């Protein structure tokens, strides 16, 4: 069989210069001795983990973070040296692989460490761990000094190194700072209680790294804004520099037809033309992550907005064109065309969700094409 290529015109275009700009601008914003940990979990929020990691590391990031063992091993196949931290809980039986491939683990359980104790003497290399403090997020981590000390003591094992400690803020992207300050104070107190401070202390997520300078510690975890997206409206209003969105989504018209008054479109015949109008069909649908709840969303054709008509299908969407157009005309679902722009935030607002969800929900069936 011939080598596979992208025959369908639907594609996500990832602007690597935007990734580079977002990292290099953060590098200038931070204190010179603070590490940037590029968060590339969930396939770099749908942007493509390997290409994003390579660009981020060249632009000034020195560490990587993922969510799962599988993500870490995938990245390590292509990036040999950069430290990789798994942010989530991992099973004990992954520990030997983590040690072998220089993957740092998040740890918060004495029981986990007791089981690792039996494996550690056989590790090929020392296992690096970061202790996780739950300062108020309520997800994973130790919550008290007693718990932290117990985990710290249990980690004093052959071939195990407590290399870091971290927490995660629940409200760093909000104007109200009371709970954020409570979390910060809790974390500082727990870190100070340790007999020896680990090499890497980190707490700042994307929002905190951008708008809360006093929590940079030894490293910041740079996630959503690595991709040019703001964590929240509040952060967007207080950005220290402009972000460059890296993701655009485009396709082409594959069919154009004229409807007459009374003609219908789509499953359930839910759309009925009220006059003569031009309808275009594009080859993308909910199997690609353009979900049915996006009904009535507009896309750009020749710089003009064209609303979805009828129900979104699994593989196709129909849009009402502002005039007669030709098959092959470029359609922008996310991104700029002419003087207008469809942003991920526009999609998120229509779906009553956060901007983080949008690139993650666009499925691998949409090829990612990289623009240097």
C-alpha cells in the first residue's frame, strides 16, 4: 500500500513560532534562576507533545511534565535527557521503569513507598520523586505536617531521592486571593517543616507564573499559556506580555448547493430555509470533536461568518454561506481569516466550559500539521 497521507482537507495547524514566543517571553518574565517546566500532558493539550516539547526546550524550558506513565514513556522515546515529571499518581510496578528511564514520580503515600522499598535495591538508577502537598485543591497529596514527615521518612530508601516538593493552586486565576494566600501559607509552612529542603520547590501553575511573581520558587509549571491561551479572563486582563495562540483548525467546502424556501437540512430536518440561500458542506463532525453542542457556532469563509445549520453530523457539517462560493474554498473553524477571528474562548463560551477543554476534545482523527 502507498504511504498514507492526509487526503481529507480538515487539519489543525500548529504554529511552532507561537510556542517558542510564549516560552521565551515567560523566560524573560521570570527570575533567571527559575526553571520552566513545560506541561505537555494530554498530547500537549492536543497540540502534539513531541514537537511542542522540542520547541519549548529550545526556547528556554528545562523540564517537562505529563500526567501518566504512558505519556512519560512516549516522550522519553524521543527526548532523551530532559527531566520528565509525572504529575499524577502511578502504580508501584511502574517505579523500576521510572528509575530506568529517568522519569520523576509524584509521591504522597507511605504505603506506596513501603512497597517500593522492596524494589528499590534492584533499580538500575536512582528513582527521583517529588512529594505532593494538598494545600487545598483536594485532589492528591499530603495535607498535614505529620503526613508529610511520614512520607519523607518513608522515602529515605536506597536508590530513592526526594528531589522536589510541590502543590497546586485552586484559585490562582481569580481576582479574589484569600484562598490562594491560604494555600500558599500552608505550603510554605509544610516545606519549612522538612529537615532538608528538596532541590526543586514548585507551586506556580500557569496563572501564578504569569501574575503572581512571589511564588516562582525554583520552578513554574507552564501549561495552558504555553499554547497561547489564557487561564481565565482575570489573568488575560493582567498578562505581563501578549500570548500567541498556536492552534488553528481549518477545512474546505466539499459541496455547495442552493436551497429554496421550505427546503430542509440535516437529521430531523431541523433547519428549514426561509428564503433562497447557499449551503456549504464541510468534512468535519463530532467524530473529530466538533460536538453537537456547538450547533449555531459560526465559522469563517472568505473572512465572513457562516453559521452552522442543521445538526452536526458525525463526519460532516452544513453551514449557511453569505453568498455562492466554490468547492475548495477554505473554511476556518478556529483561527483568523481576513479581519475576523474565531477563538477557542468563543467555542468555550458557547459550550459553557473552559478554554482548556477545547484543544483536548479535538480528536486524533484531525491531523496536526506543524508550521515552523
